[in-house]
C-alpha cells in the first residue's frame, strides 16, 4: 500500500496468497481450454463451445426424394425443409402450432412441421405442396379446386390449407360443409376466404373420390 510519501508498504503474506490464488483461479478456465490443433498434438479432446450442440446425420424422404442431412437434433422439420432442402412452400407462420401454415403430410396424415422435429420424420414419407403436382405438371385435384373456387387471397396460408384439406378428405372428415369447417379449423386464413375454401374442399373431395 502507498503510505502517502510515495513509498509502498510490503504486501502481507496473507494478502499475497489471496492475490496469487485469485489470479490462478481466473486463469484456470482459460488454461483448461484446448483448441483442435493442441488437442491433436496432446491427444486430449478439443474443448466444446458452451451452448454448442453436436449435429446428427438423418435421412429425410421428401416428395419421393431422399435427402441426407447433418442437423442440430433440435431443428424442426419446418426449418429443415425450408433452410436445408429449400422447400419454401412450407410457410412459417406462428411457429407455435396455432395457425396451420406449416402443415405437411407425413405418411399421408397432416402434421404441423413447426412442432415436429426433423429427426422424428426420418424413415417416413413427407409431402409438401411442391410434391403434389404430377410429373407432367397436372395439378392435384385440391390445388385445382382452390384455383377454380378462388379460395385464396394473399396466398400465404394456401399451401398449408391445401395439404390440410387433402388430409381432411383422406381422413374421411369432409363429408359435409360443417365437417370441413370443423376439421379445417386449425388452419387460419387471415384474409377470411373461408366460404371459398369450404367450397373448394367439397369440390376436390368429389374429384378425389370419383
């Protein structure tokens, strides 16, 4: 310590030990981190960045094609389809399973891709709106019915509406207009094109079953 005359008092042994232990404890985490190059030389495992998550290899079958990906195991099917495969017809709306814009078909049944982990879809058949048309460009009956009945306005919810409608028909829940309204209620249309959507689903059901 400075006594006011410019000279310093010698540090006491107890204070010296405290300062040394504090310096060592602060340096210990830094000394314990070993980078990849050092790890290769010493044989020690490289340090893992806090918060980092290792990836996992998965295989997704989407629209009849197999995609082999290395993904964060926490990644949703929605983000995997959009960011990794480039299928942006799957829309991110609420990201909480409340609007239906991200609906896809998995093994023929409609599911919300924002609530489904990509890894959970491995070994299953995923269909997005990009996979509905025939190879010659002929639209799926549900796609054509939405056009014929003008069952869209801004179009953002339309891919999810169409896939949910196909699932609704295949589940046997589109026999009446009331059934369609009930079993399509999870798909929100902010433009309120609901009457035309109901008409389109009823029309497409007849085409699909006929």
